[in-house]
């Protein structure tokens, strides 16, 4: 089993806007600003991939991604449930 990766969890939360915006506001720039130009782009890309995987079938998502903390999973659930914020 993979260990939880707190930085990836924080990046997903930051990218979706969960807890910060009324609707999902997927934003690579916000992730890059928080994690820097070296790590930020890769973390934003990972957040996009994770959201696509979550959208494709959330049933087994936790099994496929044990490295994510609960906040990231909640952020992805919120962002996919509020598709009006996609952009």
C-alpha cells in the first residue's frame, strides 16, 4: 500500500478551489504559485489526471489511489458534482 502523499493532496485541493471558491475553479496557476515552478506544473497535471480518473468511475477510486488523503477525494467529489465550474 502506498503512503499518503500530503503534497499531492494539498495540490488537488488547491487546484479544484475546494474550500476557497463557491464553485470549482480548476487552476494550474494557483498550484504553481503555491508549489513553485519546479513542482507545481507536475502537481497540476497530476490533479487533472486524478479528476479524470475520478470522473470516469469513482467506485474504485480510493483503491486505485491510496496515496491521496481524504481532503483530495472530497475536493474531487465536489468538483465533479459541480460541473458548472469546469474551465
